[in-house]
C-alpha cells in the first residue's frame, strides 16, 4: 500500500507547547504536540508527535507554514515558506 496516495483521518490533536522563536525577519510560532490519526486500510489509531513552525502574514490575516533550510550553531537561519490557503 502506498500511503503517500492516501489521506490519514485526524482524530485528535493535542498541543503541548506554543512558543515564539525570534528570527531576523519576524517572529515565528513553534507549535508541538501529538496527533491521533487512522490510516486507510488500518483499524488501529496511531499517535504521532509533530512540530511545526508558522509565520503570520504581514497584515495579520494569514499564516504560512515554514520549514528550516539551513542551521548555524544548531539554530535555523534560513526558512522556506509555504502559504496556507485562507478559507471562509
């Protein structure tokens, strides 16, 4: 089974921490916790830890998912951004 072609059903999300990470360009929001999900074709739930970084848009009306690209002294210094769609 190729799980990349399937979508997991998210059952629960637990957020353990939310912290602002200082950055040259702007403050990034670090969010970590656990997701309980179920994959197609499987009956068992899976609990998976997650860590995401979010960047608020300039107008404060949107968010982007950001991924660290390079590090210096174990700290991210360059980021790749992925704008998140806005839904009404």
